[in-house]
């Protein structure tokens, strides 16, 4: 296999990220620690654990975790692993007074302290104070809860602050939203291809003609920052007029925003709405793209305009899935570009791939720092 070149500091001259960073399973395994465990990952909306005793488990990048609302109404996050024999303590979203392991019955309070361990009174050196659930670093940003598994990520506000500030500026109030539904799309591609496709709209006019009728694409923009990308613009005039005829639109902008490494925050013109998309890697060649929809009402009471958001989302995702899987096949080809170039346009940012370069540039730095360069054959990327 021919070695690729490094992503350089100049996006106007840089080659694209080498294909083997997508297609080598060893790179994916290294990314667990260097990218996923070291970053903020979406967990849930705080409204899903609103009452004291509420608890919600999720397995994230191989780690079973649980978010809990304690008796004082404060959030807590733990590794969902009993400190006796490693059983997962919470199996499904529920509301209880304590966390009790279903294997041997060890009981933890809502702050993670071990309060009861059956038939251990005779063990002279048994110390319950040292056997509590292991905490996980978490942050709540505008009612959305994120976790950082290894505890080393920058402050969550640095990553997500601009994204949710943009949402509030456009009329979205995340705290008042309810989870209505989530849809999982399984995609045959590396997770980075999903992100590459999301953070640029250079392809939009070609691949999403229906969306271009919905949005004022000539006034769209892409703004890339060190940890995030803000994308969007005004809707087409006929869309905004339709929203206004139906009453107060609530939200009057299109946004497709991304925060490092795998969380996307979107909203569209119309009654209150916000969508969280997650690229959830299953392997180096399979990704679940989870779309979670939040509205100001339950799923059974959605307005026609809110139902339309879900329908349009599905249509766009079908188009993007075909694109992403097509790129994945190409990356595995002998003809995959080793010195491809980024199309960078700082005057018409909606026609630019600068945000793709920035994403790749950060990845390249992590690969270099962690010496993630060796092929199984011993070949090194130059």
C-alpha cells in the first residue's frame, strides 16, 4: 500500500487525510483512547432523568455508564459496574430509591456509596467506604448531559458553548424540550466519513437539490472554530412565510452544527425543535448514526410541522447514507487519492471544505502525538 502524506498546517496546500487512517482497524482501536475516551460524548437530555431517583444507563464506546438524579435533585454519573463482580447495575431507564445490583444484591445510594453488601458482616477487612461506584466526569450544557470517560477533555463549555449559544440566539430553548423519538441509521463506513460529510456543504447543491429549495443556499454559511463548526442560514422565503401563516414560527433559521468529535446539534424553521445527531462507531467500518428529536411536546402530540421535520430528516439521511457509503468503498480502493486536496473558499464558505481540513488537522495531531502510524506490515505513513 502506498503511504499517504500528512495533513499540513496550510489548508490551501494540504493533502487530505490519508485513506489508511480510515481503513486500518488498528487506527480505530487507538482512537478509542485518543479520541473517544478523551472527549466529551453526548449522554442524554437532563429531562430524561428529571425526578430524584431517575437513572438512565448507556454504553458509550465500550464503557457502561449511568446518569442518576440524587435525592437533592443533583445529577451524578458513574461507571455502571458493580464493584463486587463487575455486573452492570442498571439495565434500563427507571426510577428507584437506590441502585441495586441484580446479580448479588449489593446496594448503592443515589450518590454511588455502597450501603449494603449481603452476608459480609463476618469479613473483618471489608470496607464499604472504598467500594462505591466509580464516578465519571460529566457536564450539563443547556440541559444536555455529556460525559468524558478518561477525565482529560477541555472544559465542556469550550466545546459546546458556541453551539448552544447559537441555538439560543436563534430562538431555541433547550431546557423546555422533550425527547420525542430517536432513529438509528446503520451505515457501512468509518465514523470519520460521516463527520467529513456533515461538516461541509460544498456537496449540497449537487447531492441535496430538495434541501436547496427549502433553504436560501446563496446566503448559507459555514463557520469553523477550534472545536466546533456552525453551519446554516435563513430558510427560503416561501418556507418562512408558510411558518408565519401557521402561527409564531418559534425558530426562524436552519442550523447544522457540529462539536468535536461526534455530536451534531440541528434545528429548522418552525415550532420549537432541536435534534441531536450522534456518530456512534461500532467498528472501523460500521457506524450507527443516531438522530434524536426534541420538541416542546410529546411524540403523540406533535404538530404537522414537527412531523414534517422528521420526514425531511429521513429523506436527507437517505441521500447522505448513499454518499458516505460510496466514499467508503472508494477509500478501500487501490485508486483512493493519496494527495487529494481540500477545496477552500473563505468568501463563499458554503462552498468550502475548510471545516473538513480543521477536523482532519486535529486528528492528524492526535495520530502524530500518539504515534498512530504503523501498518500491520510495518509500513509508515510519511
